[in-house]
């Protein structure tokens, strides 16, 4: 990914995703700011640049990487964008989605895109935002229960609130495309 593209992606995150307001986070913590990752990952240029950034970051994991996915909903557009860029680059890599609960009818499954990532596939978990790392760990555990080998986690933004330390303590390789400090200081 070019430096100019990385800079453009950072500007999109700053302009569209960063909000200063009182919020309750997934972990139950309170915060006075929030990254609405989907504002960036669903933006046309944002989606393309996210796909390029995550595809490039996959090089930091030992080959072969055979799939990319994560916990719905934040991971969905990221996994799709990464798969699309991988196809454009001639190295096609399937995306998958992990549900927060199993589908209540039909297939009843936890993992969507199953046929493209059979048991034994080596996969990377993607996230839009990591705070504590708890949501990513849920995805990791479910992926393992589905027979996947998890190589690590990539997030678009690391809020630098304990997630990196949590992954280190769990021997889980972790890559942040941006830290909160890089985006907003
Ligand atoms: O590192 P953590 O402390 O777990 O927090 C980060 C998680 O919170 C957000 O998801 P959210 O639960 O808001 O769900 P959504 O993607 O369905 O909107 C975000 O997409 C991460 O998955
Ligand atoms: O911790 C969270 O739940 C969280 C923080 C944030 O900035 N953005 C988000 O989508 N989730």
C-alpha cells in the first residue's frame, strides 16, 4: 500500500469515523470518544483502502493464509474488501463471517462462507476497532471450535486500551493498521 493511500485512509477515519461523545462500549466501559468503523469500511474509497491495507498486513503472518474473517458486524465489510483486493492481486483469499449467535433457522450455523474455509484452514481474524480484545477473542474461540487455525488478528484501529497486551498474554499475534494516537493524537 502506498504512503499516499495510507494517508488518505487515515484522513477518512479521522473525518468519518471519529466522534467525541459519551458512549458505552462493547465491554461495558464508558468512553468520551468512539470510532464508528463502519463509516470508513462502507465508504467507497475507505473500503478499497481498507482492503489494500489488510491485504498488505497479511504478509506479517506465516504463509499460507487461507482465509480472512471475523465477528459480525464490524468485520464483515473488512473481510469482503480484503478478499476482493486479494482477487484483484491474483492471490484469491476467501472471506468468512462469524455470527454472534448461531442462525436460528435454515443452516443453524455460526460461520458463513463455510465451504471456502474448510476445517484446518489457516485464517486471520479481522476487526474494525480493538478496545479490550474481548470481541476478537470470541471470534478466535468460535473459529477454533469450527476447526480453523487462527494465525492472528488485524484491526483497523487499536484504541490502545489493553487489547495489544491482552493478545500478547494469549500468544496471539496482533497487527494494528492504525493506533488511536496516529489517527487523533
Ligand atoms: O475489543 P472490544 O472491547 O471487544 O471492543 C471492540 C468491539 O466493539 C465493536 O463491536 P460492537 O460490539 O459494537 O458490534 P458491531 O460490530 O456489531 O457494531 C467493534 O467492532 C469490536 O468488535
Ligand atoms: O469498545 C468498543 O465497543 C468500541 C469502541 C470504538 O471506538 N468503536 C467501536 O466500534 N467499538
